[in-house]
């Protein structure tokens, strides 16, 4: 694509803002910044618009919050008239219906090509069990893009071709620190929801604490389980645990730099940005083998995979890194090399080609493969 074509391209990113702190919001901001730096005209439409002053209290009432959010979000989609391509971030279940679906409908109304950028590790259950509440809308997208081969295989099994374009991380934001000795200073950077397994991380840390009394665990993130997790820590009299709550992306590099080991115990996942950030900061990673994580960790080359999300296995891996710092350094160095594959320099051409493909209505590479799949597989 020529530089002139790039600069004339107008892209709308429809995604959560960082008011909802999570992987999609972080990824959307990174993409907007990267495209803008390349001279591409980018507009953003938040699926979670800020409420007018005086109505902040409505966010505490679930049904009212949703109604007000949609009343603000849906009219904002009129701005899609002014762009060349609509890039829609997507999760699963009700979030899919409330955010991507209105954007797909608005884009169709304005005859704008769409890219559905699906990120959720819950895709298989979503596609298998939501019937016409998902498949009818998926077929409206001109292109489906996912960040991992794991999700690509999920979509393939359900009759869809999905293009793989990796998540991006700005490694320049993180200071790579070589850890000649590995202290028992652990970090968890996942929101406090059941499927992220932070309770397993805490159980594992209680074992680590018996082996290394000076051990600490910093838990960054917020969510519905915070109160119960804090209560469990208090009931066990477990010292060294710090819940820091919500941490803005710009402040996370400091937490990575202060830690020596990154721990993840998710049971549902795809391609966590937090693991990529740990790679960039030089932290050896311990993780459960969920979603695309085995590929990210090179099946053990770029991090340690636990066979099951059992606390004993996580604690054992933690002890190995502490007792074998040379091996930990080799893992961290390998991960640092791997994370370069997730930089903008490496995915830039893939996104620009994808935009150009749908803008020119030249969907041959996507539609031919999708047609081949459709001939043998009928979406549920």
C-alpha cells in the first residue's frame, strides 16, 4: 500500500475505552496510537461512553446502566458515515450483542466495510451455544480478525475463516531488567474475576510463603472477586500480599520492574496482553496452558507452563525459578526476543493490508477460504 493511500484512509475504531480497564481497551489504544503515528486518520467510538455529569450514580444500577449506555452509544455510531472502514472490537455473549452488533448494523446502513476483531477466549462456547444470536451477525462482517491461531481454529470449527493478526505491545514502554538472582517477588496482573484464577495464585503463594518467608505478591486488577479474595487472605493470616486495585496502563511498567516473577492461572483465556508486557519487562512467566498461552510461551521455551491450575504446581514452578536463576534468565531472554514479534513494526503491514482489502471490496483471499469452509461446514 502506498504512503499516499495510507494517509487517505479513514478508520473508525469501535472499542471499549480505558474506563473499562482490560485487554481490549489497552489494545484499542495501542492500535489508535500506532495508526495515528503512521499518518492514518483514526476516529474512535467508545462502546462505553462516559455518562453526563450528575448521572454517574446510574452505573451502580445494572439495568439502568445498560439502557443509558446504549442511549449514548448507539447515536454516536452516526459518525461511521465519515469513514472508509469500520474496525469493531468484540468480546462474547451479551457484550457481543450490546457493542459489536449495533456497530455492524450501523456500518451496513451506511454501506461501510467492517472488520470484526474478536478477542474473547470464550469463543468456542459462544459460537456453539448462542445460535442465531451470534451467527447471523458474524456473517455481516466483511472480515473476521483474531489475534491467535487458537481462536482461528475455533472459528474454523464453526465454519468461519478468521485472519490472524497478533496483539501489539509497545516494548519501548517497558524497561527490560536482567534478573541475575530471582527474588520471591511475584506479580499478578489480571482482573479479579473467577476465570482468571487469582484465587489459585493466592493459594500457590501461601505455599511459596512457607518456603520463602520474605516472599511478596502484588495483585493488580479489580473485579467482583476482590472482597472474597481479601477475606481469604485475612482468614489465613497471609502476609506479603498487596492488592493495588486498578492500575492505569502507563503505571504498570513500574510494577513489572519491581517484581521478579509473573504468575497467571487463568482457566479461560486467549492471548493476554499482561503476559506480553511481562515478556517485555524481563519477568519469567508461569502460566496455566489456556487458550493461546502455550503458543505464546513456546510450549515452555519462553515461560513455564503448569500441567494443571493446581496451586502446588504453580508453587513448584516458582521455586524452580528462584533456585535456578540462570534458567530463569534464559527463559526471560527468550521471551524478550519473542515479544518483538508482537510489535507494531511486525503487524503494521497486516492491518493496512486488511483495511485495504475490505475498502476495495477485494475480499477474495478471505471469501474464497470462507466459501471453501462453508461448503463442508455449516455454522451452528
